[in-house]
C-alpha cells in the first residue's frame, strides 16, 4: 500500500481516507433515542407528517453532534437548528405563494447570504447549511401543517436531541460532576498533549506534537467557552476546571520554547503533566510532582509552571479567564463580507440556485412522476458545495457512491420490512449510525439517504430510491461545473483570507512580546498566543484542503503552505522569546537573528503567494543584550 501511495492523486486519496478513533457510544445512544422515537410517537398519535419534520430536525442536529462539553453543544446544535427552522419557515411560505421563477430567485439570494455567513466559522457554516437544506425541504415537501408549525416542530425535534445531550451522562464518566465530563476530558487532553510534546523534544515528531497541543488547547477553549447565563463560571467544579485550564497555558508555553530549542529534556519533566492530566480526569489531587532541571530558561519556566499548576489544582484557583479575545460584531461582518465570504457566498448561491431551477423545471415537466418532492437536488447541492466536507472532487465521488449505496440498501429494506413499524425501526438504527458514519462522507451520505427515504415513505410517498440517484448525479454535475467556473471572485479567497488573518495574529503576538516583554501582562500575551496558534491551525487546515483539490483548483493556493510554515516557525520563536524575556529580560543573539530571518522570509513568501502586506505590520526586532 505504501508503494501505491505516491501514485494516488491527492483528490482521490482524500476520498479514500476515513477518520479513526473510538466509537462515540454516547452519541450513538442519543442518535438511537432521537429521530426514531419521535417518529414512533407521531405515528401512534396520528400525526405522521409532524413526526417526519421532527425526525428531520433531530437528524440534522445529529450530524452536528460532536464530542465536547454540554455547554459547547448548546451553540453547536442550537444555532444551526434555529437557522434551519427559519429556512423551513421561509421555504414553506415561499413554496406555497410564489411561482417557480420567483422561488428560484428568492432561494438563490438566500444561498448568497447563507454562504457568506458560513465563512465566519464552523457553527455559522452549520447554520448556513441547515438554513438552505430546510428551505429546500419546506418549499419542496408537501405537508399539511402551516409553515410556522413546521418550524416549531423542527426546532422541537432538534431540541429533543439537545435535551438528551444535556441530560444523559457519558458512559464510564464516574469522576466528579457528570455535567462537566466533556470539559474534564478536554482539559486533561491539554496536559496529555504537553507531556507528549515534552517527550518528543529534540526528535522528529516534535512539530506534529506541537500541532496536536494547539488542537488540544483549541478544543479545551471551545469546551469551556460555551454560552452561559452569567459571564463567569458559577459552580465550584466549573471554576476549578477553568483554573486548571489556565494553569496549563504557561506549561504549554514552556514546552513550546523547549521544542524550539530542540534539546531533549529529562524524562522526569514529562511525568508532571501526565499526573496533572490524570488528576483532572479523576477530580483528585496531584500529589507531589517531580521537579525538572532548572538549567535553562525554558526549563525554569516549566518548573515554575508546574508549581503554579500544583497550587491551582490543590486550592481550586480563581482564574476564570479563558484567555481568548471575543470577536466583535464588526469583525464577524468583515469576515462575511470579505473575500472568503464573497467567494463562497457566490458559489453557494449559484449551486443552490441552479439546483432549485433544474429541480423546478423537472418538477413541472413531471419528470418526478406523480409526487412533488423536488427538494433532493438543491439540498444535495448544498452539501456538495461545503468545503468543510473535503475537496470538491472527493465530495462528488463520496456523495454519488453514498447515495447509490443508500438507495440500494433502502430498496432492499423496503421490500422486506413491515410498514410502518419496520421503517420506524430503520430510522432509529440510522440515527444511531450517524455519529459513526460522519467519519467518512460517503458513509454519512449512505446512512442519511436510508434515513430520509424511510421518513418520506412513512409520510406516504412511494419508493423514490432510483430517482434520488438521478437527482444526486445532476447535483454532482452542477457543483462540478460551478466549482470550476473561472470568474467567481478571487480564486483561493478562503485560503488567503485565513492566512492573512493568521499573519496579522502572529504579528500582533510578536509586537506584544517585543514591546511589552518585560511587563507582567501575561494574560494578554497568552490570549494573543492562543489567537495566533488557532488562526494558524485554521489556515493550515484550509491550505491542506485546497492542496487536495483537482489541479485546476489547487494551483490557486500554490505557495501558501510555505507561508504557513514560516508563520508557524515565527510564532514558535516568539514563544521562545517570551520565555527568554521572562527569565532574563533580554533576548540572546540567537533569538534576535532568528526573528529577523523569519520576518524577511515571511515577506518574501507572502509576495510570491500574492498576499498583501500591511505597511508597518512587522515590529522592529530589538538588539540582543
């Protein structure tokens, strides 16, 4: 297999790749208790159509059900569900009261807005997707309930899954308050990542471990930073977790500085963070921690950070800050209206609008036969145009393969299972499989196809498996065509926007360290460091995704990976400078020369990649000594 690897093009390799990890049993249980039981109650009470809508809401919420804290799940599941309800409301009334041309124009404009907003972040992207999918379903699925009732039922279905997420304990989580098991696991993961980085210092795996530490810190920030009624942690257990997260930041800083120096650390330095990770997960005290050597500034910083962490663990601490800068409404609007938002919004609008137009034409030509369910084509186009799900060619291959597989499986199930009991059981089974199937887009598509076809058959439509295959292939052709049109804004706009933001965050962090390195504003420094590393991680993910596109699209992001690599080295060096300044108050010639070299390299790389450089963005480098 390794010999064949280099011969496989990136876009095909991505289509064949699946995520790995343990089975998320909690999400599997929630999925089994969500759409299926809702549909069963509706069928038994004679409100089958309402059950179909509620099950759709639960299904779409299940796609967004990811590991993390309960507090973060409120935003991750709730915001897209509210957007979906709004889309269902708009689509329902538009489908009933306007003609085909007006409906197509209206949904196209809706696609433009949803696509632009999706550039803000993952939750906004999920909200934009549910908005458009629900709008297509509302306009194309004939239901007896008025639009406002459909929207409420949809929210109730998603709310049922969210209630399960908040109420059910995680299997195996026996330590402390079970409501915070997601936070405990996330904070414990940070200490594990620190230990892994320390163990890799001086070896070839250190860069990858530093990236893993960034991912762990991002995950912990998200887990602890969900919506709350009060602006601070209100319970003792939550305050303790916040303090434990804050205590990990200087450890992460010292570990990064040690990795930058590249000299292996004593083995006992790794034991402290590992014991802290175990203490977080078991809600126990750390006990005595092994002190590392204090022979270098970064090792002294590591020792001080361990002492501070031990004190925070024993006393509980009162540091509730997550050291992250909140994004203002102005910055969110600037992102949506920037190059990334404009490019993606236009692409979504064209794909979604073209899907609606073609579906309407086929519907009025009675290509669908006697039924009126034309929503599948535009809804499929929405999922296909999402870059979150992989490169364009990979998405198309996986969607087509998944739909064919799902349609074939459903045809077999429909021929064997009793109705409606067997179909209701099939919906429950598919709901349980969604959390596992999300590891690969084709598998997710197959499961969702079986679930949706089961729902519409329970709702009274005859089998539509084979027509769904044709509609999916049409949607694939539309998205492939629109995805390769040459004049849809600046190509690679999303990559460049994220890389520009990462560069700005890196320069702000560098300026703060060099200008204020002798002050005691460590909280401000940690916030800027977290923002720089998070922005770099987002940029790197976007670049890796662009590199796996077909050559005609991948070439627009050429040179950006070199810029990202330089930025990563710059931020790592800035972290090493911060630790050095804390220890001695001055930089060594090695630090100063390395910063100057990286700034020059970054300017050259940005110029080659076509990235704008703001005047005076790079701070002056102070002389050593």
